[in-house]
C-alpha cells in the first residue's frame, strides 16, 4: 500500500490540490448561510475542505 501511495504521489497531490482549490472558489463565491440550516452544515464541510480557518471564516449570523 505504501508503495502504491509513493508511486502515485503526483496524482494524489494533484487531486488534493484540486479539491482545496474548488472548495476555496465555492466558499469565496457564495454567501454564508445561517449555521443551523442544512446548507450551513454543508458550508462548514466546504470551509474545512478549503482550509478556511480562524478569522478568515464568516459566521453567517447577521449583526446589526
């Protein structure tokens, strides 16, 4: 198994980089939904996949 991973490391790296890029584009191009909805939960998964962490995240809660 380790041999398979090392021999295909370029493909694996390309796939991981592609997932991060697409998730980042989706996060940057959409409004943050309220966190208690289904879309809010899906949005959290996209934030995780796009490596959006810390103060870079939006809460989705409307503040006056």
